[in-house]
C-alpha cells in the first residue's frame, strides 16, 4: 500500500480550549515521506514542529508539542483522525498556540477528511510491525501494552474513584469504524477539577458544548457560580450528581471512547503506522506519551524490519514456480520459495543446509556461506520480482551490471533461514532495474547491497 495525503486543504475554525481565543488551522496536502508537521504561521519565521513523541513538551491537559518557546497544544484529536484515515503526510498551519477544540471530539476532522478524500503517493506505506509484546507501566498502575496483530486495534479501560463515572471499557477493532464508533466522543472534565485547571491558566475556552462535565461531588452554589463566571456560562443550579450537559451522552461509555481517541492520537506521534493491538489500562496523556516515546525509540533504532515469516503458510511461489521464472539450477539456484510479491518488492526464503556444495571448501572446519552467494540469492529474488510480471518471463534473463554499498554484518551458517527482501529503488527504465536488497537471519540484517540488473531477451 502506498502512502496517503489529502486531496485538498482542510480548514477548521473555533476557539481554543485553553486560550479561549478564536483560532484557525489549515491541514495541507504534503509530499511523500514528509510526515505530519505543525507550522505556527502567526509567529515570525513561521517555525515548524515535527509531530513526533520526542517533541512533546507538556501533557497537563492534552498533548503539547514544541521546540524552544514555540508550542502547539491540543493536537491529539486531529492526530487521531489523521492516523485513523491513514494520512501519512500533512502540513498543519496554525494561527495560534493550539488547535480549535471544536466540539471536543475528532468528528469534525473525520468529516472533513472524508469530504476532501485522499490521494496515493509514489512511496510505500512504512508500517512498523509489532513482533513481540511491548509494555509501559507507571508508578500509579497505568499500563499500556501492545501485542502482535495483523492490523491495528485499540482496547481502553478507564477507572475513576467516582460514583458517576465507574470503570468503563471501549474497543476499536478496525480503524475503518473510527468515525462511527469513537470519532464523536467528547472530552470530559470533573466539576471538582475545574477551579484548579483555571488557576493554572487552562480550559479558558471550555464550556458545556465542547466538554462533558461530570458533577460527582457536592459543591456549594457559590462555588458553582464562580466556576460559571470563569468559563463565561450562565449561572445554573445543580441539585443532583450526574452529567450536567444539555446534550446527553451518545454512549454510556462515551468517556472511555474519548480516551481511546486520545490513545490513538498520542501513539500516532511515533511517526509510522503500526500493526499491533494496543491495550491501555487507565490511560492518560502522560502515560500515553511515555509509551509513544518507548515505541519511537524502537522505531528510530530499527533501520528496516525483518519480513514476517510463517512457515505454516503456503508460499506464493514454490521452487517449481521459481524454476519457471529463473534459468538457474542446482547447485546455483539459491532461493527455495517466495512469500511476498508485488510490483515493487519481493521476499524470498533460502534454507541454508549443511549439504550445500560450497560448504565443502568454505570452510570444512567452519562452514560459512560465502557473502557473494548471499548477494546472488538477493539478485535471484530480484529476478523473480522483475520477471514475474512479464508476459513471457521464460524468454528473458537478468544480468548484473553493477553492485554497490555491499555490507556483510554477520556470518550465515548451516541451519540458518535467510529471508531475502528486495525492493525496486526506481522504476524500471530501458530494461534496467535498480534494486536495494537486505538479507535477514531472524530479526538481524546479515547482508545488504544495492545493485543494477539488466533484463535481456534470450537468444
């Protein structure tokens, strides 16, 4: 699948949750491998901030990214919508210190993305595949864990010491259901928290239209009047515990669904789409960001991931099919099956056994697969890649023209299974293919190379 960007700019306007000011944000299409960036167009020089976990500077009430004194806050709802719709590249121009709070949910962003639609870019979507359990747990017992899975999904469990908001659970199994299942879930606040938040200069733009307000502990009428004055709403009399919004809850577990939006928006800051199942217990922006930083560290230190190989799954092309595409035969056919194949990349498997003829002399007392044969195996995988889509592949052969930037990182020995991952670096032009190849044993790169091959019709 290719990377995605917006078909056209998206404009949102409204007051900021914390500043209370009227704000505008424009979400612009961006080229491949640009990522998500925020630009403060109201400041001199129009500084740009990458939407990455290492740039988060505050999680007091929402997620704030920044560099130096330049900040953009309340980005999590927009980030969740961009992530849910698969937007890889976008430039967000903001005319103030935060994004508009809108109705306190992600639904406006989702609606506008659907309205303008998405475009594919000429670059592969770069998934980070979770292959083993990764967990972060803080000192208060909040825990976020991600498990291997074929797609991306989220489970959230929230727990508050409140008679009104008991333990709740929410789940999103498919991002395609984001708008319908969670997108319109609003942010929420307890009446007992409002005074402290206002004292810290927060939620100046909060009201009963953009937040669920939970009244779970008795408060004097005088104090309620003070809070109403501070957030500029009419005085009200609250005579029983409960939710005091004019708009009723959309779901009994709307707060948990909103927390799920926050989890997606914060995890989006790792900078790559994920394949894994997230289970969050008592999440919040602080623990979300610490977990995102943990994942981000893994992503930054992973040059390229090993392909996923399940030997129980039937290959796309077995050795007999390979023989129909390649002229190589024993002892020089160096791939056994193909497990992934599209027009841009191929993954092949080579089972290295002690019976390989080259082990007789390389070396008798310490058998090691020659590095040149590892490169040859990658080249044969590339041959399958380019020949498979020709009308009469048996009439063509591929030949090396050059090999560059070869690195051998680890010995390959009998008993190893080589996973050969090759990708076209450019479009095939004039019968020449430029290929980047990696060979893996387990999760480790053992060899890599760049090479050019020519496709020639057999005489």
